[in-house]
C-alpha cells in the first residue's frame, strides 16, 4: 500500500518496482550536494548500502535535479518518478527536492527509519509518478519551553519530525511567566534568575538542575544558533517569541524595576495570568525591550519576530502614576490603549530594522501596521478580517481546534483532522492573506518528552495534512489507513504515539 502523509496533490501508481541495493548510486546537480548527503544519511543507516555519488546513469540510480523551466511548479513543489530502472526527483528549488526526499522515505518500507542496519529487508519501491506542492505557505508547530524547558535534544527531534511532515515554521515560545529561556548578554539576570523556579514534584516535575529544589534551563546564544542551523538544513524557519507586555513574571523577578509596583517578585510556580506586567509608563521598559529585541534580531535570521501580546491585564496600569501620566500625555482614556501604543511602537522598531512584528490576535487594532502578522487563537474574528482587508497577513491557531495541549476528549484526532481555517465573510481575493495554520503545544501539563509526544502525535500528523494537502483531497477514513502505516515509521524513530486515541 502506498501511504504518504501529507497526501500528495497527484499520485499515479504504475506497474513494476525499483529496489535499492549495494550498487544503487546517487546523482545530484551541483547545488544539491548537501541534499545528496542528507538523502544518503537517511538511507545508509538502515540499509547499510553506501550510495556512491556518480554521474548520470541509466540504471539503478536516485537522481536529484533542479530545473528552471517554466512549468507551473511552485518553489516548494517537486516531481518524483519511480521507474523500474531508477528514481528521478525534479524541483525548481532545493526545498522542493527536500520535500521529495520526505516522500521517498515514505515510499520505502517503514524499516528505512531504523537507527541500525537491518538485514533481509527488501528495500523495494512501487513505481509511481507524483506531482506535489503545498496548500499553505505557513505550516507551523509551536513549542512552549517557558512552562517546561525541554532542551536541545528534544527540540532537534521535533525539528526532524516536522521535516518528515513537511512542516516549515517552528514558533519557539521562549519567554513566559514561568521561565526566560534565551541568554541576553546585556541582561544576564534574565537567565540567572528568570530561567529557574521552585519545583513541584507533585505534578510530575523532576529537577534537571544542580539544585534539586529548582527546575528550569536556558539556551546560550550559541546553542540557539546551533538549533537555527539545524532547522535551516531542514528548511524550517525559526520564529522566536518574546512576550510583551504581559506574561513576563520571569523578567520581573530578575528586573522588578520594569513593573509598575517595583516588586519584589519570584518566578511563579503557578499557571495562569498574572496582574504584574511591564509598565508602559516607564521609558526604561521601552529601552529594555529594544535592547532585548536587538540581540534577538542579531541571533535569528528570520524576518519575523513574535511579541506575544495575549492576555494582558490592565489592573496595575490603572493605579500606576507612571502609566496614568503617560496616558494623559498621549490623550488616552482607556488603559488598553497603552498596549496598542506599545505594540505599534515595537512594530515600527522592528520594521526600522527590516523585520516584521507578529503577535496573538489581542494585538489587533485599526492602527496596527499592515506589515504585522496576526496569529488568531480566540476572540474577535471580525478584527482579523479587517486586518486582512487592510492587507495584513494571518495565521490560524484556533484555540478549540488546534491546541495540542488539549485533552483528546476536547480535540479528538478526527476533530484535529477536520479543522479548516475559516473567517467570516472573507472575500475571495483575501484568501492569500491567510498564510496557513499552526498547532501550538503549551506545556503547563507537559513536563517531559513522553507526555510531549503523546499530546502531539498523531494530532500534529493530522494538522500537517491540512497544511499541505488540497482541501478536496482530505478524507479522514483514508487518512486513518495511511496513519497506521505512518505510525510504524514514527515507532522506528522512537516516537511514542497516542495510538489508543486513533479511534
Ligand atoms: C494563548 O493561548 N494565550 C495565545
Ligand atoms: Zn505602570
């Protein structure tokens, strides 16, 4: 059975098959050396064959070729032909070749994903012609490492799995109330103080620090760069999220002067929304956030910087003389306008550095720059449509349909699969403003890898299909049949799937 996830746009089975053996060679166009090596690595580990690089051969070869001809392939698209005599992969760009390799992996027996050499397997592939390209540009996964720090090994594993699913945006939630996870050289206390909190063993937490009473961790700037490079090799863009003006207790524990009251604060061990947030009435808050963003922009090559913006209580701003003074100066009568002011300030700041602001949909306001990307999770859909009419772009992350941290009772696999991003009364010409979809994993109740994988798989596999496959080809029954095959691959990749949640 041919079982590929996400289901390709067009797949025509042919008669016959091709078999990998000791003599199979790889040919790559000259710009594709790296991808030739990537493919070889995938195939060698389990087959033990060496896959010599050779000039073009008629027989027993896997060929990776770029073309500039003006056929209608989009950048991420590819054509993959398996014939009796060999395999031909063609794309306009290396990213297309990369996705063809992900498809090729799935045409081989699941044992191809084995981490050690397996003997007595017939490495054969049915003849087939595939033409494929994505439905959406934005095919995202978000990991919250503030609530539970997972570390480099887990992040790399997730990036590998994203690649297998043809997902291309890794939204990295690095900052929240319960932890600050990125080294900022100008403000060392962010990680010295903000990256650890008192442990709660009763919720399954185990200390990962020298001090057994604390839990946490952070990434040095070098480690962040290492992960960005790892993602780039897999054609994944990493988008950092630096929350403001709320969800910042870890910052305030380190630098209480950035709050309205002056603190003192501890990095909280409770979940939820906290009243203490940045004080937009103080100039040093703007300076601090600018300096943090300057370092973040230096590290991350992406053009997109996520600034959060969700769930910001105005309670402290109401009784803060600095905030009230600022409101008077700016002629505001509602505290909420201070958040709009701060968001617009940083949208301009990022744009002046050639970057774009992204935020949760609470950042929306008629005055928001159309360059800003808005991530919808909950609330006013009309405001989203207004942003699109203005020319703004949107990513759909619906709270009750895409959150991987929800129990399967709330989001079953079927519900996850059936999710379609929709906004009311969107004129056809605005469709391109919907960049795509993203599935976030918030980790309040996800203390370790085992739980992470159980929450994520197989639901992320379902979202990946919605992100890539044309809507008219989505079919839950057929997806489930393919999923059973796909899970065998995930098991070889040592992923613990919530198999009991498939029905
Ligand atoms: C969110 O879930 N607070 C964006
Ligand atoms: Zn204030």
